[in-house]
C-alpha cells in the first residue's frame, strides 16, 4: 500500500506542476503574435505539457486516490474533510479541462483572453491545493 501512496503523491505533484505552469505559459503566449515563431513554440510546449504530463498525471491521481479511499474505507458520513477535499479535487479537474479548452483556442490562434485573466487563473489551483493539503494532513472534521 505504501507504493500506491507514493505513486499517488508523485502523480499529484506532476499534475499540480502542470496546473501551475500551463497558465504561466498562457500568460506569455497571449502576448505573442499569432502565427509567429514564438507562438508556435508555445503551442508545442503547451500541447506536450497537457498531453504528456498533465492528463496522464490527472488520471493516475484520480485512480490511485479513489483506490486508496476505498481501500481505507474513508467514505463514511463522519469524514467531512474528505467530502470537502473531494469537491476541491473536482475543482482542480474543472481547472484542468478549462485549461485544455484554452489550449485549443491557442492552437487555432483564437485566444480571446488577456494575460491578466491567465494570471488570475493561475491562482485557482494554488488555493485549491492549499485547501486539499490542509484537509488531508489535519483532517479537521
């Protein structure tokens, strides 16, 4: 079971790294001229990050996390912290797919969002991550 926990932690770290880095790429990409060499470099970096790291890490995080939750039978009514954590992980997943949709906009040179928007978007996974870690470690309820 320790191996499962270790791989869960590694997959979450990998997913979070992407959720924190991709919006920063979008900040810089949003200022690049569509069709330029710089824009093409950003498109490649963003696509590889999403498809090669973020999505596999997200899937592995969910699979291993649910496996651990069922194995340790933590889905009882008294685990309020787990229910809140679960909602926050769903929030991270929504962020993931929102970023994936923005990736599609950049891929087709149809981005409509500003660098400021992506700076704000960059903070959402950070806040969710903080809540998740505190809940998982402290288990306040």
